[in-house]
C-alpha cells in the first residue's frame, strides 16, 4: 500500500488531481503513454543517447496528463467510473471491498506484469513481434482492469465515502 500511496503522491493525485483525472479525455489520452514510450526506446537506433530526450518527454507526459483536463461535468461515463473505481481499489485498506473484486484486480495486475516480460525482451532485442505482444498484453490487461474498476465503483458507489463522487 505504501508503494501505491507513493505513486499517487508522485503523480500529484490528491482529491483535485483525481477529479481531473476522472475526465474521459485524461483516461483515453493516457493510452498513448505505452506506445510513445516504446517508440522513444526504439528511437535509440536513430538518436543514440539522444533517445533519452523522448523517453523523458514521455515520462513528463505521463506525469502531467491527469492534470491537463478539468473535472468532468458528469462522472457517469465508463472512463470516469474506471478512475473512481481505481480510487476505491486503492482505498480498500480503509473501506473493505468485496473479495471477488479484489481477486479480479490482483489477477489482472499480474496479467499486466506478465506483459512486461515480452515487452522488455522485445525492447532490448529490438524485436517488433515480442514488443507488440507485450504491448498487447499490457493494454488489454489494463483495459480489462479498468472495466473491472467500473464494476467495483458501481458496487461501492452507495457507500458514504463514495456517494458524492457520482454526478
């Protein structure tokens, strides 16, 4: 839990940051981070050590993205509910969640982690097939995880802690 809280802090995801990140534009544009990161790493063939510049730019993009958009007028969209579900998931030590949701979230997190294996190999070996395989596993896993987070939020949205998040 300390790792997750540290990541939230590093990303500046306080209450206001989470509200802005719940904007569907923030959610959907974050899907660009992994492909841009892969492209930045692959650019080492053309840029040499200069490839660090696009890598750093992608890291900056990932960091500022949740803050670029205003809070959404409505939080009833799939993307907004996915972000709110992530917040519920992160808060599970304070407000317990149904066990089935915890199992799904952990399993899909493992799936995402498994995608790092072919992705890393593909990036090191400059193998487009392994890189694409890793990206596909991660992006499909992340999308599936977000879908499960919408269900988690829907199931927990009547709790006093979360009731006012839906507008």
